[in-house]
C-alpha cells in the first residue's frame, strides 16, 4: 500500500491535531541565540541575539556593550510582542511584569530593590513605553549586574515581561534552555533516564507524561500521571520544566534519586526510586502489532524526525500484515507544527 494511501487513514486525526496545534501554539518563544534555534518550535521562535541587533559602542559610558546588548534584547522582545503576538498586549502589564521579575530575582539574592515605577502611556505608546522598560532595566543593571551577573539580570527582566502575559507558550529561552528544548524536539542523545515530563498548569507540579520504552525510567516503573516531587533533594513544585530536566539529566552511569507521588485508588503513595542514567535517544514513535492484523502506533511528540519515523513504522507494520492502523496521540507533548503537517500530508 503506498505511503500516501496509508497516511490517509491517519489524516483526519492528524489534521485535527494540526489545527489544535495552530490554535494553541500561536505564541512566541524568544531565544537568546539564533545559533541554538535551528527550527521553529511550538509556534514561532524569534532570536534576540544581541550580536545581530546591537548598535552600541563598546565604550558605552553607562555600562559598556553588555548593558547595551541587554537593553537591545529587551527592546526586541517588546517589539516582537507587539508585532507578532496573537492578540493586543497591554504595555502596563508588560512593564509591571518586567519590574516584578527583576524585584523577584533580586529578592532571591537577599536584596530589597527599589526600581522605577512601571508607567505606560494611554493608549500604548510603544516608543515611549520602551523607554520606560529601559529605565527599569537600567536601574537594575547599573546597580546589580556587576555583582550578580549581567545575563541573569537580562533574563529576569525579559522573563518577567513575558510572564505577565499569563501564557505558558510564550517564554524567554536562554541558550541552555534552547539547547535542551531542541534536544527533545530533534531526538538528541544525552545522559538521562528517558521520561517525558511537563508542568501541570494549575498545581505547578512536575507531571510524568510517560517513560520512553526500554529506558531506565520505564524499567524503574515510572508511570503516566506520576508527580515528581523532588530530584536529588531538589523540590520541583513551581520549578520550570527545563530546570527539572536539568536536574534529571547527567553523566551516563550516575544515579538520580526521585521522589514520586502516585494516586492509587483513594490513596496517594509516596515512592522513592533510584535510577541509573544511560545514554538516551529520544524516539517520537512506538509501534507494534495487535490482534494479528492491526498496526498500533503511539506518537509521543511532533519532532523533526517524526514523519520519517511514522513512515518507517508503517512500512514495518505493513510488512507484518497490518490491514488497519491505530494512531495513539494520548500524552503527546506537542512539538513542531510543520511535523504534524508533514505527517498528515
């Protein structure tokens, strides 16, 4: 059976997924470095690489090129929100988010900071409001960047501004965050345990979507719906999922200790597991034959290689006599819109 014919069996489900993906992920991922953003992710990726945009002189008397680059990154994030976000943005909210993000970051450093009050024009005046954003950033940068690190101040300002949108799909991704995300989308190899996780939007708990077949996580008994309470003693509630991924990953052969919470009937079980890390390759498709002539495929994520993996799985199942197919999209973590389109096409 030609691939196009076989895929037509799956098309109705995938077209629905593609439409849902388009509706859900019309959002902006602002990344710090274009070199690490090799493909569009869930929605759109916009680089705010300072080397691309900065026109500041290295002899800037108010803090040097790093300060100017940080301000330029903030400006580009501000402008992209106005130009590309799926609905109008409120500059008062953006400025307050930037302000509160910096205050919260400095609080973690045991600093009670006083920064300029966030004030925006009525209605939005992008140029004037950018100046207000820069004033807040400059006050924090000039006083604290040398002590705590310029990158962290920039991160806090932009993350706070984007966080004010209340949109989990519009985030600032640092170079390290972007590298980890791209690994999960591209199917990269790394030291870990092989588990898909996400942050529950309501409880802010780290939720297990599911373990990857034949990986340490699967062998250790992790199950979809488990909550990861802590990783090597690091509590995970409220911690961004990329940071939790960083806790879990590590050198091959080392051990990571997890505390899990699992609902069992009317009871909640607390389970401690020690899992030895291995080199993990992230597949996006699992497949097998069921009931003699039915091919079963589970798609975990819409990644760069998913269309090829689906094609290979269909070829294998067809060679084993599959006459019908089941495509299981439960616990799918999302991913690349164009990958869903490729599969459906």
